[in-house]
C-alpha cells in the first residue's frame, strides 16, 4: 500500500466530472487500498478518487469515531436512489480544502446503490454523519466541493487563502 498525494483547491482537476468504473478488478482494489490508507493517514472520514487525481467514480469512507473499530466502506459507481425531505446541517471540512470549515445543509438521509470492494451490487440507507459524508464525497465525482454550497463571498475568501498558502508553501 502507498500514500497518495491529495490535490487541494483551486486545483482544476478537482472540478472534473469522474468517469464510471468499468470493472472492479485487482488494479482498482489496489487503488481503493491506497486511498483508504491515505484517508486514515490524513486523517479524514472520506476520500474520492479525484482527490488523488484519478477521475473514477470511486469513494472510500469510514465514519467510525476515535477509539472505535475501523469501519471502511468502499463505494464504486454510487448512485443516489432517494433522499429524505428532512435536512441536516453539518460543519463540513474537506482534505482538498485544508483547514477551512463551513455549515452545509443536505438531506438528512439517503439511499445509495453502488458496487462494493468485490464488485457486488449493494444498497445502503445512510443516516447521520454517513449520509452527509456520502453526499459530500459523491459531489466530488461531479466536480463539486462543499464550498460550492456556501456563499460566493465566503468561497472566494477561502480560495484566496488557499492560493496564498500554496504560494508560500512553494517557496518555503
Ligand atoms: Ni471533500
């Protein structure tokens, strides 16, 4: 397994629409394993393949709390089948938008169809943090970041700070 570099906004690759995965094979499982290791190392609760520069419809998620046993989930070609009318507000962050957080309102529950680590079709009814995380990560597959859900003013401020931090990082 290997740690993969995580792209950060405003990297234009994060705006790409990812392509469906054609086959869940050993190469894809290697990528899934590397993404999981990268996510745990960061640390984060979710990671989409495009965040490591691979434009495939693939996510890894583990919302287990600190001190709880790990519960990795792999989602290949996830599709939303249903969302609740009830909404939930979470203070979201993203490994591609480091050190910035904002409240985002999304459906509180979702039903998602996907292929698992072995390529078997599955459905999940997600609630709580998992529901929010799934929607956040699925947004990445369509080139959408959580800051696209907040005001243009706040988004512009965050992107300017990220650009500045990257410039400083490049020289320092
Ligand atoms: Ni994210």
